[in-house]
């Protein structure tokens, strides 16, 4: 039986530091209930509860991707920024903690995590 590498590749770190996501002057999300997902080879991502995201600013796109470690992701766009947020509505069992949460592309949007 092959070894399960999900634990070695991905780790989840819930925290209470304030995370805010901005598109210019528009606040897209504000949360103190983030889960930081650390995946080998990728920058850390903050997964925020959907209830802490101003969903009216996001438009669901047609993009769907599959990650063998997390499952199927759906994407959202904001104004001219295409596919800058994603969500695993029904992730694989080992990633259940991120179900329904959204993560944001910090190369297109301003994702601020307070340090203290």
C-alpha cells in the first residue's frame, strides 16, 4: 500500500490573527478565524470562513481545478482580477477543515495578516 504523503505535504494551522483582503480600497474579507494552509512548494495561504468574506464583490467563474491532496476547487473573480479566490466546498476527508472557506491570490490582491 502506498504511503500517505498528504501529512508531509500539507499542514493546517488555525489562528486568531486578523486577516484582511483588499482589492484596492475595497475590503473583500475580514477574519480572525483563518486557517493557514502550508503546502510544500507553495506560499502559505489563509483560508477564511465564507461568512467573513463579502461575497457580493466576488463573481463565480467557470474555472474548476482538481488537487489530488485537497479535492476540487471552484474559483471567483473580482473586477478585472480573474480567478483570484478559490474554495473547496467538499474537500478530501483529510482537508475537511477548509471546507467552504476561501483563499485569495496574494499576487493580485492585498492579503494582510496581522503579526501580533
